[in-house]
C-alpha cells in the first residue's frame, strides 16, 4: 500500500468552552460550518487582509484541530495565543494524529478547496505520502507561507473565494474589511498562479520548485493571457472562470 501521511503537516488541538466563538472572530471561514468529517480551509490574516497563515479546520468532538504546516505550527500557536487573552482555551500540538492524503479512493473526505485534490483524513501517522506537491501544483492550488507569503498577499489574491477559503456572511474577523470590500467591488487585480518554468525566476516568483519545473508567482490578471518573461502560467478551469 502506498504511504498516505503528509509529513510536512501537523495538527494543533484547540479546546475549551468558547473555542468556536474564539476562532469565529479571527479566521476567514465560518467556524460553525466545521463539522465531523467536513473540514474547512481558512486563513488568519493581518488587519489589512493579507495572508499570515492558511490551514484546514477539523472538528473532533467539542475540540477543533488545525491542520497546518509543520514548520509553522509553533509560530501559529503563539499567534493564536496572543488573541486568547484570558479565555480558558488550550492550544497545544496533537502528536497522536497526522494528516493523510490519497489522490483517489474511499478513505477520508474530499479536500474542501477542490475535489480534484483528492481525499484527506486524520489518523495516527504511517508511511509518508508521495506526489502531493506535484498533484496540488498541477491543479493550480497554492498553500503555505513559501507560496502565499507572510503579510504579502491579499487573501482573495490567494484565490480564497474560488477555493472555499472565506465566508462573506459570517461577520467580522481580522482583515475582514479589506477582504469584503474587494469582493463587493469584484476587483482582484493580482492572482497567485503556478507557472511552468525551466529557469530560476528569482524575485519574480514567491516559490520555485526546480525539480518540478514549476514556480508560484503573484501576477497581474491582465498579464495571464500570454507567457510571462520567466515561464507560462497554468490556468486550470476553476481559475479561468474566475478571471474571465
């Protein structure tokens, strides 16, 4: 059997009587929509609406589990603790579970961003999965600090509306004002896109994967209709519909 554990992901467990109320006022997604077996992709933004962290939220009984980058888990936990103030909410690593992925099959649930991403579930760690990065980028889906940047890219420029990463009816959260304004005006001038490239794009890209011949760049929408100086943007169907 091929491995399924995403070794670059880890989980934070948030518990306490007010945990949903606490997160509802912080993150972009409607926390009340997170139910058993129904994770939600969400972001924690700066007050200006720029991405600081992205993650998936899972329900585990009365607790919430944050499926995040392993390298950023400690930093994210500290940031959440800043907002906790005197609330009786515990924020701690969950070492007993890991994030699992398979491109197809019956295990888990479809990725809430895009069903074509495959299936995702939580279970004790096992053998490492292979192919997740290439599979995700081939579908034009970006994630993580390396690709989204920290306090650099507006959340809607991360294609959050198209990939189910924001609720426009839930009420206030950090960065909500700019995010709602952009959506109301239907004006997203730049997009994060995956670019096919054979050379180091340098500062023109936010991330570069030479082994895959791919990069992630923040590009003006009007420039996406032609090759870029450093490569050719990939425009999957969901993104073409958004910028049409």
